[in-house]
């Protein structure tokens, strides 16, 4: 019995070695977002894809795997109300929307552009050159949340009980639950 276990384990180790070497050599990068075999290479295809199955109301960012509203709301409100707006949103026939983290919101910023600070050729509409809430509150005080100013892509903390800030809802990714 002991000999049989040793042989089975040895066969498993050899098999895993072959599988692992095959994965390392034969990796093709055919995941859902990346079109190249290496993580350090730029995407060769279009970064943003308008999701026609979602009535073209959402855009997949192939760089991050996040899905963004194609046309964010142009109504300003408090952080709490904008969080609720995203949670309650049904866009492209889908629910599950939320405010993005500050890092996620910054991931679509191109600081070499301005008014709005988005990559050239982006498919978004109605993006204001203004403040957008993130779900990320201050580390020292939860009474403010980080915002991105889409005039130039800068980051500013704003009191989250004050109104006058926009929301751009997102789906996917790990996100946060700030409530």
C-alpha cells in the first residue's frame, strides 16, 4: 500500500510538472480582457468596448475589467445620495452598480488631456469637467470622500455631507462597501 501511494504521488508530481511547464510555455493570455500573453505589454486592441448587449449604455474597460456607465448622470448631490443612486441604478438592464474607489476612478483618467481628462477616443458621453465622487472616504476622517476633478484629473477631498458633486457608477472589480 505504501509503495502504491508513493507511485501515485510520484505520478501526480510528474503530471503537475508537465501541466505547469505547459502553462508557462503555452500561456496565450486568452483571458476575458487581455489580448497579449504578457501582463507588461500594452493591449493591442481597443481599450474601451461599448457593450451593445447592454443597450450601449455601458462600457467595458479592457485594461481593468470594470464596466462603466457610458453616460454618467449630470445631476449633482451629496455622497450618500450619489451612493444610493448607484446602488439603485439599472443601466443596460443590469443592477449591481456602485460608486468607484478613488483608484478605479483614477484608472480612466488621462492627465495629458483636459476638459475632460479622459483618454483620446474614449466612447463616453456627457462627462462633465467637474468633480466626481469616489466611494473612498478619508483615512483620518470619514466626514469627507475623495473626488476626481475631470478638468485635469486632480484629486480633492470634499465633505461628504455637502452636495454639488457628480457620480459615475461602475460594476465589477472588488470595490468597497463604504456604508
